[in-house]
């Protein structure tokens, strides 16, 4: 049974004309690692972005809900290595874990940044790799619209920041003003700092973390991360990959999806796209 009294977080949707996003700095520190053993039926592995990605991957509240329902109140473990992503989805997952009847243990295998750090705060017991990172920051997103949309977005972000500051303060024991200052400057914490500052309870053994070779070798994954670093919104990335996949399927209907030929064509097309957006403005 859970032994922590965790603050609730208002599950806010993205403002009109906007989307929640992880900051590009989070992708720079996101290395493809996973837990050495993660096949337990009551284990939730978050090794991708928060929210559905272009190819249907990514961690969503729907996936978490499915595991929690099957657990039927038993203790669960959550392994995290994620740069974050959709804050709304992250808050929803946090609230699900917070309300779970059994104890929730969280292992930060590599990185828990942005929305992923929100999820980590739902732990009864939170352990982190010494080589891992935890990152907290003010809500970050992309908004397109008029002055009223921008004002509404700022108000929405402010409410979310206040709610999250309460969660981080409760976990760490720090004052709200200290947490607000940390969020203002996008604070990165190593595993040791996270434990020292009270965000994590202890360390993982070094042999509990291994390289995720499958993720490291995925051409589509690498390209998606590269586009995210360039500031391309998730919705545009999904549309791009969907169009490219559709073109490939039409041209090579007999070729299996995910084959080297498909990845190469997608890679070439996106390389050309990146070359275009990197050109200096005339």
C-alpha cells in the first residue's frame, strides 16, 4: 500500500493553438539505456517520449491504465528513461500512479526530464542511477495564435507551474520559492544531486542499467530526436513521417515496413528537409 500523501496536480490540456513539448536540451542528454531486467507483469517501462509519437510509439496514459488495471492493486515498478514530452499526458499518468492502491517504486534508469520528472514524483520509493539525470523546469510548449491565445497560454502555464512546484517541494522538502527558482532556470540534477537534494531516495546498482541497442539502432528514432532538437513540433513531425511512410508504401508496396530501404529513404528525405530549415534567412 502506498505510504506517501502526494499533492494532486490539475490535469491541464494544451492551450488553444498550442502543444506541450519537451525542451530540446532534454533530447541532448537522452541516451538509449534500459533496465537490465524489466519483464515483470507489474512493470511499466517508460523508455520513450511522453505522449504518442509519429509511429504510434511513446508512453501514454492508456498504456499505463492497462497495466494498472491488470495489477489489481498490487505493487508496481516504473522504469524511466525519457526526455519528457506531452505535459498533459505526464500529469494524467502521475495522477494514475498517485491513486494506485499498491506501492509505486520508480527507477530512473537514465533520464527523467520534463513530463517524465512529473511521473517520477508519484513514487513511494524513487531510485536513480548515479549516472542518471533529473530535470525540472517551467512548463514549455509551442503556441500559435493571436494575443488572446498567448495570454491564455501564459495563464495556463502559470497554473501548471504552481501545481508542479507543490509536487517538487513535497518530494524534496524544499521551499516553494526555492523550487520556483530551480524551475525558472531549467535545473539539471545528476543522480547524486537528486539524492542529496531529496528528489530521489537512493541509487540504483550499476549493473541494473544496460544499453538499449534496439532504440540506439532505430533510424526513425534518431531522425525524430534530431527534428525535435531543431524545434519541429510533435504534430509536424508526426505529419512528416506519416506522409513519408505513405509515399514509401505506395512506391514499394512489396517492401516490408521498417526495412533498411524504407529507413534510408526516410533518412534522405528528412536530411534534405533539415538542410532547408538550416539555411540562413534571406
